[in-house]
C-alpha cells in the first residue's frame, strides 16, 4: 500500500497525534495547527486524510469540527477512533521545585474543562490560558522555561518536549474518552482488523423551512418506525438567525441498507435538507492516550 499523507491536529504528541497512530503508523503524519487547517488540507487535496477530534465524553461535541464540516467542507468520514484520555500537570524541570507556585496554566479548552474541579481546588487563583492543543501548550511551556508556568497534557507530550509531570490523572472523572473522525474526500470506509462490528452513519440535517408544528417529531419518527437506532442527536446554530438550527445525528446502520435509503427519501419528502458524512467503523484503542 502506498504511503499516505495524514494531517492531524498537532503538534507532535497531541492526543490527535496518538489517535492517528492507531490506523496510520506506517503513513506520513503531518501536524497542523488548527482543526480548520486539518479539514482544509484534505478538502484541497494537500493531504489524503485528516484526523480531527469530534467529541469528548466529559465536554461533549467539539463545536469547531461540527460547524466546519457542515458549513465549509465536503468530505466523508471513513472511520472513527475512540481513545481513553488521561490528563497530567507538567512543568519545565527547572521549575519542578516551585511548581506549586506556577503563575499560568496552559492547555486546550476541553482539557482545562476536563480538569475543572482539580484546577479550582489546587490552583483557583491561577490564570488559565487556552492553546490550540494540549501538545501546543506543552511545547510553549518547554520554550519558556524562564517563566514558572505549567501545561496540561499527556505523557507523550511531556516526553516529546522535555517536561516533568508533577501530578498525574488530574481529570475530574475516570471515564474520559474522545472520538476522532478520520476524514477523506473519497467515499467509503476503512476496513482493517480491530474495528467494532457496528457500522455507524453520521448525517446533518435541517428541518423543513415551513416551521410547522411537530417537525422534529416527524423526523425522529422516520427512524423510529424503521427501528433505526440513533446513538446521538444534537443541535447546532445555523448562524442565520436566532432559533435556527441544524441537527447532527449518528445512526447505528449502514447508509446502503434499504431501510436507510428509505429513511433518506422520506426525509427529503418532508422537506429536510440532509448532508451525509457517510458510514464507517469505529476503532477503539484500549491503551490510554496518556
């Protein structure tokens, strides 16, 4: 198999980097700075595949990913990766003896939120600064050792950027997992050893424009009477006015089976606009992306 170029939310040792290695350890992994850059890279053909975070068990959907996929990109989800997440507090070794007096803590907004209770209790008066990723925070701390600052991230980031972990597993809840979407311009799905048996389809849709009573109930009935199981439904603002939304739905079925085709036809007949991201398998890593 030819080597592919796979973009991920970087820099190296980010959680997305570790997730990318689950399926693409033999490909060329390309770190990019932001989620839109990752999606644009695969949309424009600069890379073959992009891996981006889509949802965390503690903090929910990553809005930037969802909104960009709906409004800006025309790509397919060809796989998803589910990885356990562990967060640690780390500093430059030169500040290890005074780490309890750190002046600022850096990390991705989701990581900061995942550690809210710990941060409130241990560092309630310390400013929190957002970074584009946990690895970017670790890299920044490593490059500014003259300041007594800390990052929240994984052990790979600590190793990559020469930081010392002062407190382990500071996330507030034990079950901390993140979903990552594997994106491609090509339709289809990745089928390799290790995926779950269940196929999943993700769609985005808007309700009929006539705004009639019971529209959402009608949409859900399309799936209910066909016994198509929705594992997720969430609304996001359409950015066209207050009270206007699109919905993202995960359906536990392949979009090529007759029942799913019938569901899509009925949604169109109801006046819904549907954007399908495709059907795909889930790959779970049992090893903590710590």
